[in-house]
C-alpha cells in the first residue's frame, strides 16, 4: 500500500464523516420544522484492485437520503387551517411562479394580499374548484389544480331550487266544495309560507294553500306572497293533488310540486313526508338558497373538502384538496422550503383523494411534526466526530511517514 494511498484514504474518510456531520446538523436545526423528514448519510466502500504483494487502498463514498416515507408524530393545534396527513400522500403546493411541489408541511394560513392559503415556507395549497360540480381528476397529472383562494368565496347569493314541506294534514277537516276551491273560489283549509331566494338573493315568500278536496285528497296551490291579487286567481303553477291511503300515508305517485320562482329558478317542493292522520295541522318547511352574505372563514373536512362559511351560518363546498403520492417516496428530490419533486428513482406522481386508493387521511387542526429524534442525532454526531478524528490520525500518520521518506532522499 502506497503512502499516497494512505493519505487518500484518510482524506476520503474525513470527507465522508464531514458529510455525516452535515446531515446531523441539518436534522438538529430542523427538529421543530413542521413536516421535515430526517436526512441520513449512507456510506459505500470504493475498493480498488490490489495485487498479492501490495494493498491498493480504496475510499468511501456517501449518499444522502431522506426518510420521507416515515410518519412524523401528529400534534393538535388551535388553528382550523392546520392540516396533517396520517398515512401515505403529500399535499400539492406551488410556488409563486406556479411550479408544483409535494410537501407534508400543512401549517397553512390565509395570505392577506392574495387570499391564497400558504404554509410557513410560502407555498400555496392547491386544490380542485367545485364551482362547476365534482372535479375531473387525471390520476397521473396535476392538471386542473388551482390555489385555494378564500377571497374567491366572498359574498355570494344562491337561488332556491329545492325545499321540503312535511307534516300532518288533519283527517277531520271538512272537504271544500269545488266551486269554493282556488283558483275560482277563495276558501282553503290551511295555509303556510316558505321563504325562498331569487337569482340575485332577494327573498321571495311563497304562500302554500292546502285545500281538502275529498276524504283522502288535498290540493296544494303555491302563490307569490308579494302579489296580493294572485290569490285565488293565479298560482305559480297548476295545483298539485296529494292522495292518501286508509292509513294516512301518501299513496299516489305525486309527492312534490314544482313552481317557477319570480326572477329565480325552477323550485321543487318535496312533500313525501306528508301524513293524513286524526291530529292537528302541524307542518315544517325548509328550502335551499341564501341571500347575499359575506364569507367569514373556511372549514376543512377530513375528506379534503374546503367549505366557505358565511356570516349567516351557510356552509358551501368550494374546493377539494387532493393528495399525491409516488411509488418510492424516499427517492423524491428534496428542495428548499421542505418540498419535494418527483424523480426517475421515485416514480411518477399519482393523484387521488384522502382515504382512497391507499392514500392517508387528513386531520384538521393538527400538524405533522419532524420525524427527527434528537437523541439519535446526538449519538450519530459522536460517531461522526470519532470517525473524523480517527481518519485525521490516518492522514497525519501517512503525512509523517511521507516526510520520513522524502528526508531519506536528502
């Protein structure tokens, strides 16, 4: 073995241990970084061919790996926009230029100037808009994703399209003669009202007139309450007839009424739950839609749905957060900001939703902590320090022997 080989071996060993110390230092300083994954330095020997009479020393090479696939501990917070993934998968985020990345850091807050949800490193959370209904997801592409923006949820009005009217119609009520029934007559048996909304969010009060026609049939006529001249002449649509059987349950095929709301949408009132029993007139009614109201915040569902929460208490699904994964997470390429890019070694990105296709679940009001263990890192630091010192002794000894050899020539 040549003295130059000894020197080369010593330098190689010191470089390798220096790399190990570097990853240990990185791990320690990121022990409190949300979603950080531990880095480690893997050693691999580089052996050179040697003859029988002399040993040709090789060297050692290092490879830095991240334990990206290892779950970090989940801790709960007081912020409703903090998100943690339990199991497989990553949040899809983008930088300000729109370049997509993967991350496990879910400490998101609303960015004031843009309204986008961003994490502590400034990356924007990406999701699918639900404005046009359920999203069309390409399993192997991030196409269609956009920044989740709270400002885009601001003040909205939804026209009413459906409602439910249910309860009991009194069996003992007297039938009304045909001549006295709307729209020609003005006699009715019972009346209730329901508030709906038109296309711009104005309230439209609907008056529901219920008239007992025969022993087991009732007529339901719906009027625009803002038009006092309408009753009994002009209901919004042809009256609906409800037919009950001998047990007081609906027996006919007609169980709903559909009317056009003035300056609004076609509105269907479901009356499936109506009964005809020997009791009092007791009904309840609800309708969808709402008046213009400002958004006061957002809520997140465990399935990744982002709800806009308005001041009147209305919750509307606005976005759906996907999760992305790769076949070999530990081979993702780490980038600044605790994000990752797919590589040839990691495999291509696959996109899905939480709790589907082997992907993990999302915990709301929680964060995944770093998977670094300080005790393990301190032990690794001592090992690297000892290895570095030993390799420096090899280098020092080889240098001294080389000096002796050179002095022989003199």
